[in-house]
């Protein structure tokens, strides 16, 4: 959760960011046991998103997986509640 939160912080002025699956797994120091999408979502993504949404200004966090010929990319989407407040 902490590393995903730090990634969100680094893109806090945006509403999304893209990262390769390999880079994301390196950041999180994940083993190959998370290659299965259901393991990855159940054990990593869902708990991290829930914790971040309850303890921080980031809300409505989601991600999409995009496959091309060479790599898999993740696009993370989110809203920064503090940014919304400042815009009002």
C-alpha cells in the first residue's frame, strides 16, 4: 500500500498515470506468484486501494491493464480530494 501511495503522490496533480507491469512489479518487489491476475488483484490491488482511500486524499482509485505486442501496461486512475477542494 505504501509504495502505491507514493506513486500516487508523485502524480497527485494528474488524474492518471501509466507504468509497465514489469516496472510496477519491481517497485513492489513482487514475486512471480502474482503473475495470475486474480492473485494480484485479491492480494495486492484491492487491499491497497481500500487502505489508501480510507487513509488519504485519494479516492475512486482504479486501474486498467493494456496489452500490446511487447509489454503489459497498467493505467491507474484516481481523484485527489484535496485538489478538488482547492479548485472550489
